[in-house]
C-alpha cells in the first residue's frame, strides 16, 4: 500500500510556486493577489479560508480577506463581488461556500468575472473544462489529477468509479478523467444516491473517487484487491479525546480499505491540502495571464 501523501505533494507545489513568485518579483512583475469573501460564521469555512490566506502569505502572494455578516443581503454581496471584479490589483478571488440559505449560490457564482474565477465555478469555466479547453479547473478535481500524476497512478484504460455527483467534485472529476488528457482516458462510472447495485460497481473499479460526505461509507468488502482510492470526504465527528472536540473522518473506512489498496489517500492529509495548493496555482495562472 502506498499512501498518496497530499500534505507532502501540496508542500512541494507551494515550494515550486514560491520560486515562481520570487522570479516574478525579481523581474518587477506584479505579485499574485488572491481575495476571498466569506459570509457568516461557519467554523469549518472560517478554518478553510484562514488556511487559504495563510498559504498565500507562505508563497509570497498578496491576499485580501473580505468578511461579511451572516445577514448580508444578496444584492449587497453581489455589490462586493462587483468591486473585486473591477479591482485591477486582484488577480483572482473566491466566494467561500456554503452561503447562507437566503442567498442564491448560483446567482453569486455567476456574478464572478470568469477571468478572476480561480475556483473555476463560473458556468463559462465549467463549460470550458467540459470541452477540455484551457481554463481554471476547480481546486479539488485539479488537486486529485495532480496527485495521481505525481504518484504516476495509471488512469488510461482504467475503470474509475466516482461516488457522488456534486458540482464541486463528482461531476467535474467524471468529466476530466474520461477526457483525452495526461491523467485521463479512463472509463468512468458515476454513482449517486439513486444508483442500484453500487457494490457490484465499486467491486469492478480500478480507481474509486469517494465524494459523498458519508463518513466511512466505502468498506473493504466493496473494493477489489490493488484498488486505488481517493477519499474526498471530510466530516467533523465529535471526539472528546481531541483538543478541538472533533476528529476528521473521510468517506472511506481507511484502516480496512488500505489493506486492499495499491494507493490510497489519508484523511486528513490527502486531498484536503492539495485543494489549497491548486487554488494558489490557479491564482498564479490568473496573474500570469494579466501580466
Ligand atoms: N467550500 C468547499 N469547497 C470549496 C471550494 O473549493 N471553494 C469554495 N469557494 N468554497 C468551498
């Protein structure tokens, strides 16, 4: 069993980005600048956004955090987005999800200038991704592609089973891995809550991408020997033995599935750290496009 060490790979990528930023600074070119909007007080979201800002500082990017109250109206939020859209000092920005219930998420994502949409959530960028045109690929799928590439996990001709059809992970992952690209050329089966005989499908999989948000859903009896498992799940479960009061659990019963796996990502330390590294990579790309 080989652990797909996202923490290490993310750290390598950030080091590579930091070198590029140094070169940009030496040339007197603009420093990449990422902004993040966060609405409300969701603990997990605040943790993620703070980690994104901290990662910017580490690689030499500039960062701006826009914190807005839970009660902000949709039109006020759209106004904040309009300000970032025309601010030439900012290369890219994200609106951290989820948003409060009274705000239409789709409307908000569509308001982001596609050229600054480093999350790759705007329909224009999703469309380009689906057509295999150059664009911002969202951080989580992009991170998974990068992890598979750096560990030289063969995807060509393999049967990939994707669990989950979310717009953020399951859907783009299915599209990307079936495309004619370096990490791609796979035969993809996308499974969701209405899928029948799920176990019969996962048992056929060479690679499983688990992104359904159900802790320890994928068990050892659902996978074949030498499977590759990418666990995107990250659920906080109460744990009084931890200082934080919770532990992080993925969608995979790690201990038992790892015994049958050729490659597997841990939780935490697998896909999670990769997403931040890839967001930085997209921001660097946005900055270079503007240069
Ligand atoms: N919430 C969970 N994942 C993400 C992400 O990749 N980007 C944003 N903006 N919000 C998220």
